[in-house]
């Protein structure tokens, strides 16, 4: 399995990145729904990545790339500034700290104008902390808490939560257009 630092991401297609993609269920569905986009799934679980790669091969998905990455340390400089259309953070409780402003800064730097960050988690405190951090960032145009996912695709953990009645907290944030003024840095 290729390491995330070895990815050579082409210019052109809209880029959507799932940070902690696990078995890839969500991305497998998204890649089928949007064949003109490039989807990248990053995770440190080799077995899960291999499972997702095998499924992608069976489905003939050339627009889905998977790579090994320790997300707690790998995000700095991984994506070109302004290149990513959307980041997905599905249940990042194990690697994303509620006070991790550095991680959010890397993600916001990599987002294109009007690009989005979508987070879902069982941990209400994490969702609230990320929502508050995005609300404070001057580069962010809109932040909303969502009761339901805006996507038809579902991650395995999301389906498990729904099946067992666990509440999933969701946050969607959008970066400002390039023409909209913002101050650099955090408050």
C-alpha cells in the first residue's frame, strides 16, 4: 500500500479526501456516485485499506485512491494549498483532539474556495469543539450542525450507530470564496 506522502495528485478533477477512511465503505459509494471526481482515502489500518482496495478493484473504480497515513502527524504539507474540495472526518475520535487547531489549520489551508469540511462523531464534545473552532476561524464562511448526513453514502460506523440508536453529531463547515476578505490566523 502506498504511503500518503508518495501520492502524486493530478490537477483537474475535484478532490475529496476521507481522513480515517477505515474499510472505505463511504468512499466506495461516493466514487460510484461521482465518477468525475477523485477520492482519496487515508488510514493507518493496512487491513482495512487492503479490503477497500480489493472492493474498488472489483467495482473498477479508478477514481478512488487509498494510502497509508498516520493522521495525527501526516497532514502538514500533504495537500497543495487550495486544492481539496471536501474533507470527510468520520468518527475521528481516536486521532483528532478537540483542541487541535493545527490540524484544522492544515485542512483549511488545503481547501479550495467554497471547499467543505464534514465531520461526524458520536462524541458531542468533539463536534461542539470543532464547530466552535470553525466558527472562530475568519477563513470559514458557514458552519452548521446537521441532524442528518447530506450524503447518500454511509460509513460502516455510521450505519452501526444508526442501527443501535447512537446519536451521531455532524458538523459541516465551508471556506469563504477567494474574493471574500478574511484575516490570517486564529482569534
